[in-house]
């Protein structure tokens, strides 16, 4: 049963290799990719059911006991995020044939797609800090291939910036891992968490310094203020299906890494790291993210900027480091992955329908495409946290955690950011979908409807996370309790 922990990594990697040999047989590749993704989703669903019913699954690579071998850990948090990843991947693989040109699909899109899913799943499931670096590089290599699909001038410019920023952060990441190894003699995360408690008090400042340096690495990848400057244009220039995968998954791997490391390893000085640094950065991330979303008429850029305040909300819960705070962050993380992917897919359909990304040149799209319009409206209110949807559940837990710690400025900024997020999205609905019917709208109704269906399925999942909160919340509460008590993770990896 322990081998189940590695299946979400190995299966898409094998699928990527298979489709790489037949790129020109496009119809066959599409069918293989769609069929295998659905099968993989079912497999991951079974693994998630096993974890929540029978306990954490740990695989020790090569049969070597931890900390000597590489550990893969399917625990409550990681498997929930892997399941969410595969839900998004399933929508994306059915969206791609209607969004990409045949040339883009033939240029190994599905190979890069499968490798990206494998890298993201590996980052969630690894129990080894150096292996986390390796899986970051795997998913980044796949993202480099995906971001240049289309070969436009803007794509090449932004991809160069994207590559350089990530190369710098990767170099810093591996250097920081070396510092940690020199301090505790291990890179297994459970073993680091165990050994770090034995470091003398006079060296705790060194531990804090390494923790802040590692946070800088993850903050670049998660687009935390002020390190988000690389993200907006890099996520706008690719095809909508690529933007959806990036917006839903890549920054979330960064914030997950903060989640994992700062609830497992660096918890010795939460007064400085969590309650001060994280809280202040969360507030600034929310503020500057929504300012960006309100400052542009590019509809795709509006949704892209709204990635940033979501990272602020998740970081807020980690900073609070309480049961309500962590539960709110987990719920909001899961919610945002799904709804952000849905909105990117819907924006792709809107751009096809209107023939432009410029909001000032759009109007009346809902008259021709009412399903697209109302799905976008639904996605907007879900994103903003209007009750009873999933964004509201996560924010309610976060606000409850903030008020219990008398974090009043944080509470006010979180509420204000929610209102501004709603305003930024409703601008698109009022100005783009409403009003007089514009000229130059696409005649290809069938394509727009085909692009709408996968996004609608993701929105169905998102709505369930809200109205079905009574079913979902007990699992999230289990995760928050588990994160606050490191002993179960450590004992499962080192003694299981």
C-alpha cells in the first residue's frame, strides 16, 4: 500500500513519455491524454480516500529507512492538494484542444502538461527538502516549455524574465538547503524538525536566519509582496489553458512549501516569523494585488493580479498559526486553486467571444453567450467570498482566527481586499458582458461553448466546496489540528 504515495508522480511522468513519441498523431494524443488524466484522477481519489480513512502513507525510496532514503509522504494536506491538482488538470486537458492551435498541441504540449502535473504532485508529496528543490526544477522545466508555446514576441520576452527569476531563486534554494544540512546533518524534513529542537539556544538566531532565507525563496515562487513583480505579465502572455495551469498550481506550490516548512520545521520563533513577518507581508500582498487588479483594462491581467491577494489570504492563516487560521488557509488554498483555474478558462472563452482582451472595447457579450456570462458572474462572487460559497468559508475561518488574536488592522485589510476583489471582477461583468451588443463578436459559437464546459465543471466543484462545507470542513479541521501537532508527521516518517 505504501507504493500508492508515488503513483501521482510516476503515472503522469510515464504518460508524458508515451505521448512524446507520437506528437504528430494529434487526435490519438488527445484521446490518450484525456483518458489517462481521468483514470489518474480516479486513482488519486482512491489514494485520498485511503489516507483520510486509514492514515498517512509513507514510502521510503529504495527501501532505505528515513532519513537515509528519500521519503514520499501522502498525508492529509498533501493528498488533498494533489487531488485538487488532478481536478484542475482534468478540466485543462479537455479545454486544451479548443484553445490551442494544432501546431501548439503538436509542439509537445501534452508532454509538458504531464510533466508539469508530475512535478507539482512531487512537490506536494516529497518529504525531503532537497527533493522539493528537484521537483521545483521538474515543474519549472515543464513550465518553460509551456510558456513559449506560440512563439510570440511578448511570450519570448516574458519567458526570459520568468526563467531568470526562477533560476536565481533555485540557486538560492539549493544554497539554503546546504546551510540547513551543515547545521543539522540531514535534509529529510521530519528529521530536520526533530533535530532542530536540539540546537542550543545560542544558535537559534542562525536557525531563524536560515528560516527567513528559505522563506524568501518560497516567497519568490509564491509571488508574495514585494516579490510578485515577475508574475502578472508572465501569466498573461501564454495561452489561456497554460495560464490556468500556472495560476492555479505554480504559485500554490510556493505557498504550500511555506505551509509545510513553517508548520513543521521553523516553529521555534513564531513571534517573529509568523506573527510579525508573515502577517505584515500578508497585508501588503492583499493590498498591492487588488490595486493591480483595479489598475488595468486587460481582462486576463485582472484575473492574473487577483492571484496575488489570494496568496496574501493564505499567508495570513499561516501567520496566525492557530487552528482557525490554518483551517482557513487550507480551505482558501483549495478553493482558490479551483476557482482561479475556472476563471482563467472563462476569460479565455470571453476573449474568443469578444475578439479582444481590452475591457473598454467589450460590451453585451452576455446577449449572445448567456451561459458564459452567468458562469463568470458566479465565479466572480465565489472568488470574492460572497456567502455561502467556498471563498466565504475560508475567509470566515481566517477572520475568526484574526479577531481571536485581536489582529484588527489585518481583519480590516482582509475585508477591504475582499470588496475590492469583487469590484475588480464585477467591472468585467458590467462592462464586458452587460450593455449594448458589440460588433465583431465571434461567429464560432460552438468553440465558445466548448471552452465554457470545462470551466463550468470546475465551478461546480467550487460551489460544492461552499454549499457542501458541512461535509468538507471536518476534513479541513483534521488537517489544521494535524499541522499544529508535528509529532504525527515526524513519527510516521521516521518510525513508521
